[in-house]
DNA sequence: GCCAACGTTGGC
DNA sequence: GCCAACGTTGGC
């Protein structure tokens, strides 16, 4: 099993929004970055766990935990001409963008990015690196365990 | 709203 | 296939 960190703008999909959805699941739509796509398409497996991060908001940081709940599948919005995520180059026969669905596991104590930066144990976390713009990043088991302890 | 960092695009 | 220009991300 692998661990991940997944960013979402709370104005689009917040952890509280996921709780309200059927089965508490949501397609991880709208990813238009190849590295992030490849993580989902090639590396994620059902049962992997991810830190749910709110970005582009007043208090960026970790708000909850979700699990990877489906196999990888073509992302739906790329085929919808009216969607802001429409991708004319993509076809159902040869989809360009792939994603998984995540399922709500639990809300956690909020841990801000400033707090995460305090710990030398977490200094290599991808999300904390200067200039990081990747919305899906791997988290090591050590980092994961350390963060779980912070939440107790 | 600024801007650093980095990804993408497209002319050559 | 190089690389300048441009666009996007996202913390601050």
C-alpha cells in the first residue's frame, strides 16, 4: 500500500463536500497535469490512503483522510464540451486523462502548512518544497506515520 | 493581488 | 529537439 497527498480547492471539492456525496465518494476530476495523471494511472491502487489537502484557501493544510476506492478509469469531464475541463483531443477510444475515485475515510485535526514546516521529519515532503505545484504527491510511510501521530 | 517556480506551447 | 514566451499554480 502507498500513501499520497491530494490537493483540492475547497471551493470546488472540500472534505465536507465529500461527506455529503453518495457513498461518500468522488471522482478526482479535473487533473490536467501529466505527472499527477501518471500517479493515478500507473501507481495508485485500491486501498491506498491519501491526506486530503485544501489548497488556494485561507488556511492550506491537511483536513482529512480518504482512500483510493476505484480502479483507474477515464476522467469524465474531458468528454463534455460544456465543461471547463473539456479536452477536444481526447476520445473515449483513446482517453487522454485518467483518474480514480476517492472515498471519505475521516476528518482529522487540521494541520496547517506552517505547522508541517516545523518538523525536520517532514522537511522532504514534496508538498513543502519550494515551488511545488504538483497536486498529487507521494507520502512516505515514515512521513505518514509521523503525521498520524500529530493527529492524536 | 503578487510573483516564484515550473509546465506547456509553438516557431524555428 | 531547442528554447523563448506564455500560462498556471498556489502560498504568501
